[in-house]
């Protein structure tokens, strides 16, 4: 017999997004604009991306770095804040990567 294949639907993705938002402890604010990420491991690199949303303790960004790893610490700078953050998750999509960041140290975030 053949293998059963799972079909992803818009409903499934909306429900998953809704469940994630119910687990959040903080309100997210939508954002637009550039974000710059800097890291030294495994080599010094500056990465430009787009800020998607932010909260007091984190932010979500889109970029093109498939090599950015969960747990990696980066320095960041965007219109809302700058500081250091840890990559919490990555999602590879068609044409770009989205990552969630936990802010470890920040300056200038006014949520």
C-alpha cells in the first residue's frame, strides 16, 4: 500500500497561527522596515532583512540566511531597538527565511 500524504490547507495554517498567538505572553506590534543582524560565529557577517513584528521581548524578521541557526546569538539593529538576541526558531519559505528572536539585551525599545 502507498504512504498516506498530509495535505496542508489554509485553514490548518490559520489555526496554527491562532494557537501560537494564544500562547504568547505579550502583544506583538506589526512593523515595517529594515533590520540588520550581525554575528561572529562561524565567521563575522552582517545580514540585512525586514522587520515583520516585535514585542517587548522579541521580534520576527525575514531574511535570506538559511545558515542562521536556532540558538545562535546575534547583535541586531532596527527602528525600534538594538541589542543582542537569540534565534528561537527558523521557517524556510519560498524565497526567504523567517526567524523569531528572543531579545537578551536591548536599548531603545518602546512597545
